[in-house]
C-alpha cells in the first residue's frame, strides 16, 4: 500500500471534487480523498504516482505530486499570494470599466442601439469588453476547455456560458440592430464585465480567508528544522536534515530547535514542548530522555543521538495525521457531494428551459428577458459554497484541535464526538499522573533522626533492585535525602507481596500486610500488627508499604499516584455539558473510589480485566449512550477500539494510540471537555454552511429564473447574481474561520 499526495491548482468547486472522486472510483484497490479547501488529493492504495497523475489529467485536472510537505506548503503559500494579487488586479480592472457602464444605465444613459452613433459607441465598448473577457476572465475559459476535453462540466462552464451569452447577444445587437425588434435592442456589456469583476474579487477574498484555514498545519510544518549541527570526526558541522542518519550525534545549543527525534547522550536542559503538547511548562531533559523534533531548547546545551528519520519523527507523524484528518470526509458532507455530482448539468438544463419559456411566453422584449434569465441562472447556481461548506469547517476544527494538543485521525471521529453523552475514563495515567509518589512516612516513635536516615538508605538500597513502580517511587524519594546508599548483601523478591534482604548484616522486609504476616512481623512494642491501622491511607487512595527491621515494624510508607491538577475542573466541565462520566479501572475498588470522590465522579467500575473493560463499554452502548473512552495503556486498547470515539493519552503506549480515533498530546484532562465542545461547534458550523449554501442555491435559481416577476415586475440582474455567488463562497469561508476563535 502506498500513499500519494497531489496538489491540484484548478480545483475550485464541489463539481470538481465529485468528478475527481468518480475518476478514481473505477480504479481497483484505490481510495482517493479530495480536500477542496487545501486543493489536495490523497490517493491510497496500489496506484503509482505516475498513474495517479494520468487519472487526474484524464478527468481534466492536471496535478503535481507533493514530495516535501514543507516545501509544498511554502510553494502553495507563494502561489496563493501571487494568485490573490492577480485576482485583485483583474477585479479592479473589470470593476473600473464595469461600474461606470452600469452607472451610465442606472442614471438614465442610453443602453439601446437606436442610432449609428450609439452603434459606434457601444461597438467600441463591446471590443473593450471582449478584451476584458479574455484578460480578466481567461482562466474561466481555460477551466471550461479542460472540463470539455474531459467530457465534463464545472463551475467555469457556468460563468463562461453566462458572461459569453450576455456579450454575444449585445454584440449581435450592435452589429445587426435591424434584425432585432425595436424594444429588444438592449446591450448587456456591463453585466459581463461586472460579473467577472465580482467573481474575481470573491475568489481573491476567499483565497485570503482560506489561507488562515490551514494555519495549524503551516505552523506545524514551520516547526521542522532544515539543518542541524552534527558532531563528526572533524568537529561540529552544519548539515542539511536530509543528510543525517540514524545514530548520528547532534549538538543542541540554547534556543535551537530539535532537528530529529533522539535520545540525550550528555547535558541537561529545559525544553519547550508547547507546540506539540499544548503544555506551557518546559520539561527537564537529562541523559537518556527522549527528544521530539520541533521542540525548542532552553538555556542548557545537549548532545543527542538521532533515533528517527525525517519522515518517522513524532512531528512528521503528527503533521501527516492532521493533513489526513483534514482531507477526510464527514458523513454530513456526503450529501453535498451527491448533489454536486448532478448539479451543473441540471443547472444548464434549468437555465435553457427557463430562457425558452421566457422567450415564448414572457412579455416584450421577450428576447432580452430570456437572455437575462439564462445568464442569471447560470451565474447564481455556481456550487462553490456547497463544495466548501464541509471541508473548510473540518480544516479549521482539526487545526484548532492540533493547537489544543489533540490529534484527530478523521472527520468521522469529529462528527461522532459531537454526539458523545458518556465519557469513560481510565484511572492510572489518565485521571492520575501514572507516576506514584511517596506522600507520608510514619516512623516508629523510638527511632532517632539519624536512625531514620540510615533506615531510609537501607530501604532505598533494597528497592533499587526491584522493577516495581512503587519501588522506583521510594528510591526517587530517598535519593535527594541520602545521596550515598549502602550495599545490599542479600535480595529476594516475593511476587505480589514485596521484598526482603540484608543490608549491613541486618534483615529487612518491605512490602504489604501479607508479607508482614508471612514473616511474623510484630509492632515496635511487640504487639501483633493491626490490619486497620493504615485504613486512613486506603480511604485517601494511598497504598501503605510496611517496613520491618529484624522482625519489628519500624515504619509505614504511604504512596499515591497524584491526581492531575486539572482533573476536577475537567470532569466538572464535562458534567456541565450533561455528559455522564464513568471511572473504569483495574485498580482495587477502595483506591478507585477515593480518587473518584476527589475529582467529582460518582460512578466507578473497579477491579476489571482488559476484556471486561470492553464489555462495560458495550454495555453502556446498549443502554443507548454514544461512548468516548479515554485511556493510555495496552489494557485499554480493546475498549478504545470498541468505543464510539477512542481517545488515547499521548504519553501512553503505541498500541493505545493506534487503537484510538484521537490522541491527546497534552497531559491536561480539560482538553477532553474542550474537544467535545469543539466537535459540537464544528457540526453546528457545518450545518450553518450547508444551510446557507443549500438555501442560497434553492432560492437563488428560482428567483433568477423569474418566478417573482409576476409579483414584483423585476428580474434578477446577472450583475446581482454574480455578486451573490461570490458573496456566498466568502460567507462560508468566513463562517468556517469563526471556529478558530469560538469560545468553547
């Protein structure tokens, strides 16, 4: 399976999208996804890039392969800027001629050919108009010609037919005025020019607004470095990223951006990972820590070893995911595609039928009325707004999600997330930090301070031989207090209970109550141990660890997995959105309940195995809930797959991230509440766009066809139709961009 990304410069309406998809639909083992907003086509399957280009050409859309995403984005930005300037120039020139002509008619100037002088004057204006059609409207004619060669039609077809019809009719009146009835010798040169001016202006403003839409991807692409300092045999050298190989050692100076993913070999520094994770606080990096491409170094200096190629970095994968999500289709957008596929031919038919009816049944001058109707229907029916309605909103939403620190894999997940009414949260690593810490140490009263320090050293000496997460937490707690640890003489691990061993010839046992019972440990005063003595720790969600020295209890250490600082606020925000929140964990019920009560969750399902997590998700779905599952471990993967929307913590396992529809790069839980709010805002935005586009075309075509003429005695001017068409596209783009600033 391969993926080819193509840039299609002349793709500009919903009809174009339908034709490109149709061209690839007949190819075996190939799926094409078209992004009108970004003018890109992604081809997945067994098709080579050369064949994909041939298919595009046969459909009437010459394309080019995107090799380097960053270079392509920069090239597109330059092209868009150049096209914006060109369209603005064309609009200004056309309107500079068209507006005076239109004002001439509106202010009582003669628009009829009833004398040789009027024939000469309007003949000159007709030639000037022809020059403008060729210069300011040439790209529309080229687009129509490409479509005709591919035996199809597009938006350009409608514009060319409308403006050319108006010009051709007017020129015939100028050349052969006597061939027309006296009251039909009206010229419409100003309509042709004004339509081109307004549509070019609309395209220019749309380009400007559309540039903001893909800003998130542009910013992500901007994070990619182009050079790095490689440490070679001859010392430091500045090299292109493309020349780097796995295992190369790179120097990271203060303020520099990490070029490729790697592992720190020497040095210590703070790195700003905000653009990748949304976390504002810099992260400390020491020897052995991972670095991600695109993150920014603080004041320290590091040497790191490259562990991933240019296309395999975390940043590159994030960019690919965001671009893939932006080209994906939402179910809500397929309605527009179906309509667009038959739209242009239908409009041409409606325009011709309406013109014929007006010619034979309409009032005098029948020919003029028929021409106005034909031109207005062709112009106002252009389906630009319809084609942009869904992809523009998806692009903005996926981009904003990326800036929040959320990777959305596809548009369908975004639409499903808008319906979520139940969020299931894993506990460890999701609601909690997933890194146990020592919270309390209760000493036997007869121990002196120096004895406590010695005891801590002995405990840490034993625990550093264990791989258990709680052991690491104890060692991390002790090391700053006791820098030099004594040597362990004997070490034995008791699975599920704890450890025992000898330090400086003294026997120690460190573990749970079961281990203490197995070794007949007694309290410091010789009495039997009380199993309820540490119940207050359990009630707080803490795990008690008993420490025995020579058969007597000398200390109790309490450990807890700290709850994320924003967990309570995040769950409160979800509850305010009328979302049912469930804590689902494999941990013991007492600890789970303690954590839940601290963050405001009332529904807890604890002590479950991975396959049971999946069963609980399915049970909630059978109750009629649309379920989002949030987890980070391998044990969460089945549940993430089964949920309507799977959300993986970016700090979690690769399996969990692969299984999920969305990935949180941020550790902040509040992002989930914001994400669900964003998904609902996106669907609302798309519905607004589709409503506007559908209503615009549904009402615009009958009005242009003249259904209001019997009531008002007026026909829709082709100039007004052209302005309305340009305005509708601009409205959709502007409305979609509101998502970038919408309060969640």
